C-alpha cells in the first residue's frame, strides 16, 4: 500500500492500481482526508481488485465506504470513474465533474446518437472507408445498453474558478473535453488526471462538443500543457504512473514532440499524400489497422492544429477532405 502524504490542511492516501494497458502501468486515484470531508479524486477502474484496494486504503485512513462524502472526477474516462457505481450502491454521495462529463457519464441517448453520427461522418470524410465499422458497432452497443450502465448519481457540475473541498478547479481540456485539474495553491500541489503523464505520451482525443462541432483537441491539449507549466505547484498527482516534480521540463518535452509530429505531417502532405486516412497509415504503419480510432484521432487533431496555424489547407473532393501545404 502507498504511504500517506501529509499536506498542510489534509492527508492524501494514494490508491495505486496495477494496470495492464500497453503503455500504462498503473491507474492512480486519491483518497483525501480533510477537516470538511473525506473525498475521492477519481475512482479507479471497475474491477473487484480495484474495489478491494480502495477498501484497504480507506482502512489505512481509519474509514470505510460509508464515510465518504463526495467523489471528484478529473474526467469521465472508465479508468477514472470505474468504481463510482459500486461506491454509490453503498453510499449515496454527490459526484463533482465538469459540465461536459455529464452526458458522457449519464450515457445520454441523444448525445450518444449525435456522437455516433459525428464519427460516421468524420471517418467517411477523412477517407477511412470501412475502417470505423468496429467502433460504430461498439458505439451502437453502448446506446442499446445505456439504460443499464448510465450513471444515476447526483452530478454537481463544476468548471473554471469553482472551489470544491478547498481545491480550485482549472479547466485543462484536450485529452478529453471535460478534463479538469484540482489545484491546492497553498499546498503547491495539483491533481491533474491525464493531462501529463510521466513516462507515457498522452493522446489528445477527438470528440464532439455538445453542439456536434469538432473540438480542437490538439490546440486545447497544448494550451492545457502550457497552463500546467505555469501552475504554482511543486508536485502533480497524476492519473497514471508516479507523481511529477519536474512538470515544466516534461511539458517542454511533450510540446516539442507535438512540434516534431507536425513537421513530419507537413512533409508527408508535401510529398503528395493528401487524404487523412492515408496520411495516418503512412505515419503509423500497422497501427492504422489495429488502433484505427486512436491513430486517426491523433492525426486529425494535428491536422486541425496545422490548419489553425495556417500551415495546411483542405478542400473536399467527392466527399473526402484532401490536405495540402498552405
Ligand atoms: Zn483518460
């Protein structure tokens, strides 16, 4: 079990769940004991093992599930909100999350149908052909099963500048539209979810806004990284891997990697590969077949960023976007 960390006004009990994702070794979430409450920042993954680990950590803090007062989510992803339903079965407590997390946690049918239509059109217009079929099937299944898996908790919507259990809320979108950071300015510590991870790159994932428009995930992620670099904090507690004490250096590294990706994309486009799906295949090789949604998202996000920077332009031919250097 991880050691408790004493801050000025609260104690952090990290819950470190081993993970077997290809690039992620742990899933981290944090039990916080404060004078005004016992809260969780994120809620792990939905497995018995993770639930046991949470119970052990609660015991370490002299508490149990029934003593929890609230759950604060850095974002809605299933490895951050996984245990929420199990916890709520035992104790009905509010879940604090960003406004854009709500339809994603509630599996709102209208939102999910909009999102499915968004990806169908996106992959078609980006030249992906039949490559999205597997993902569409999964999204359709999610819509069918929504009544069973939708989160029924009370969700308290929080956003930029709000204060919750002593933490200042800072919006840090890009990895997901609803990503937020919880900053403890006095204690010079922040809980940053998946914006920056030590020893692993973070993908800015393409997703629609509530109105169906495509969010500029890569420029959002760059701005969020720059924001983390300016944060008055000595330590970042992250959703995966170890806590970060050299965040300014890591941010510089991540931004320069994104710049390199941009340069490589411009040179591929300059060589005459104009359709995003083909650019993705040229860039990623066999990952194009095995990780299609993820790698497409990565390339489309960077193309959007390059277009915003005036470095590439696009035109539609026969229903498919073609990019060329501007
Ligand atoms: Zn995530």
